[in-house]
C-alpha cells in the first residue's frame, strides 16, 4: 500500500507531522488535530480544535493543511477544514472549588501606568473573542474598575444549594455587558479611606475568589494593587495562576519599576506571561518595554499608544467601547489580549504536567 493513497491512516500520519505556525508544535504533540477522515468520494475532512479564542494565523494554517494533503495525496478530491475552539486552562480555580480555567494577574511596579485600563480592556477583548470572562478589582488602594466599566450596581448575596443539599450564601458579581465584575469599591464608600493591613487584604481577596459565584469562566482577570507583594503572595497561595501580565510605560523609571514587578511575581512563583507597553508614542517614547522584556527573557505582549480616547472612555465609564469597531486603540488592545491567551496556551503546551504551585 503506497502512502500516497488517501485513507485515514495515511491522512492522519501526514497531518500529525505538520507544525502549526503560532505555537510551532506538531499536531502530534499539540493535540490540535481532533479528527481526520476520508469520505467515500475521496474528500478529506479535517477538524482542528484551537486552544485559544483568537488564533492569528488561521488562513496560513489552512493553507499549510491544504497544500500538505494535496502534495501527498494527488488523488484527493477536496479538503474540508473545520475549526472549533476549546480554550485550554490549568483549572486555576480548582483549589477553591471554582470552575475557572485561567486566572491572570495584571500588575505594575507603580501606579498610573495604565494597569487598570489594561486589565479592563483585556477582559473586554477576551470577551469579544467569545470567551467567558470575569474581572476582579483587587487594587484595594484605588479601586477604579466600577467607574471605568460604568456601573453603579452593587453585588447581591444569594443562597445556593449545594449538591449535598446544604445551602450556601454566595456573592453574585455585578454583570456589565456580559462581563462579571467584583471590586472593593462595591463595599466601601468612595471617599472612605481604607487602611489595609496584610490579614485584611488576604481576607478580602479570598472572599472575592472563594465566596463569589463566578460560574464557569475561561479567564478571570485580576487587577492587582501596584508594587506590593502582599496580594500576589495571597493569590499564589489560594489559586494556581495561569500567570501575570506586567504593564509599564516606556519611560526608563517605569521600566525599572516593571523589573521590580517581574521579580516580585517570580519570588512568589507566579509565572510572568509577558510585558505590555502602555502609553507609548512621542511623549514617553516607545520600544523600551520590548527591549526590557528581551533582556529579562519575557515575551512582549504588545504596545498601546497614548490616546486621548482611552482616557475619555475610562472617565465616562465606557471602557468596553475601546475594543469596539471604530475605536482607535482597538487593534492594539485586541492584539494584547490575543497574545496573552497565546502565551497561556504556550505555557501549558510546554509544561503539560507541571505540578501545582507549592503553598508558601
Ligand atoms: P493604574 O491602574 O496603573 O494606576 P489607570 O489604568 O488608572 O492606571 O490609568 C491612569 C490614567 O491614565 C487614567 O486616566 C487612564 O484613563 C489613563 N490612560 C491609561 N492608558 C492610557 C493610554 N494608553 N492613553 C491615554 N490615557 C491612558
């Protein structure tokens, strides 16, 4: 039997050797190839299951599959490729009994670099790709997320029946355009100064995660307080984070703070997914974060230019519109979200059997 004869065994071995252009993995090792069948009329049907909600090189991948099949099987009549998405995750919330695939921390070395802006737009962008997303405002020193997303609602407590019949009171997060949101701002008055000590922070974060009815989520984004290690330590103990995104502006001083943030995450064993350069452009310069990322061997997730629309929309509570068509920053924000999801999936592919993080 020649291997140019089209049948399922030959088709599958042809496809398993292909390397996808985003993750650089063979289908044999990535598991993206779901099925490959040959119909009676000689048509090849290929089903690909992508691990991320947005895969940037789908057309190239289709062409690669088409060309390889036609080259190896000159008699093949037709090739049909079907794509499905199954977002992969490491069951980040499993330890707390949550059904959350990937928990992502968004941090910065100092305030004012646009960390909350990036966290909120990352959440809306992933949602726009079709993922199920939640957003936790853990920036307890200046919780700005409710203002940015434009909600005045408060979460409510509700009783839930557990499988064993017991009832449990849980907090139902506020929903904004389909995004589930929790914030300290829901619980304190705007002008009320809150002095947070370690144990209180720990308790608040635990409640945000453990006692909140998140439902099933693909991504839960956590807007971290700037600088401090307290919340990061708590998080690394509570959940198995997919990783951290570090936001910085292009100025040298902010870059040095970003290095501190990276070191802080590494210290508490939270993998750093990459670095985002925010507010790049003429005023602060650009490219510094990418260079720093290379130096630290951290992926660069993208740049977001300085743009008046970003400040306006977050001031008026319309930050979700930044990822909508017509927004000037849309492509940049979607790219950052796409790259973040890719880095998460890449980390999983490269460390398939990574043991759970040690509890410190
Ligand atoms: P942080 O969370 O790091 O303290 P914020 O996200 O609250 O920072 O952003 C600080 C201010 O900068 C906000 O007014 C926000 O609207 C504005 N901002 C953030 N990113 C940009 C940008 N790329 N262009 C213009 N303004 C921005």
